[in-house]
C-alpha cells in the first residue's frame, strides 16, 4: 500500500509541476552572481524542481544505507532452551 501511495503522490506532484510550468511561459530575469539572464519561467521552475529532487535524493541515500547496515549488524535473537 505504501508503494502505491508514493507512486500516486509522485504522479500528482509531476502533474502539478507540469501545469504550473505550462501556465508560466513568460520571460523573467534571473540574476546570478555577476550576470543577469532572460529565461522563460518554465525553465526556471523545471530547473528548481529537478535541483530540489536531486538534493533530496542525495540526502536520503546515506540514511537508507545506514539503516541497512544497522539491520545487518544487529545480532539475531537466540532461542531459549526448553525447560520441563
């Protein structure tokens, strides 16, 4: 069930980003450190979305690996001897 929820949530967010991008096609001025550039707003929105997704992916990767390593390093519970 969790996998389906993630899939639908991802699909919904991609659709919302696409609608937002398509409805904002005018040119905007983007200023970097020493220069200013005219870009379509759709590119600015898509670039921001992709950059945010990459940062999220990079920050979530180490924690997944750490959890996996912890799982492997924890000893399995020993069975208790039967008593009569």
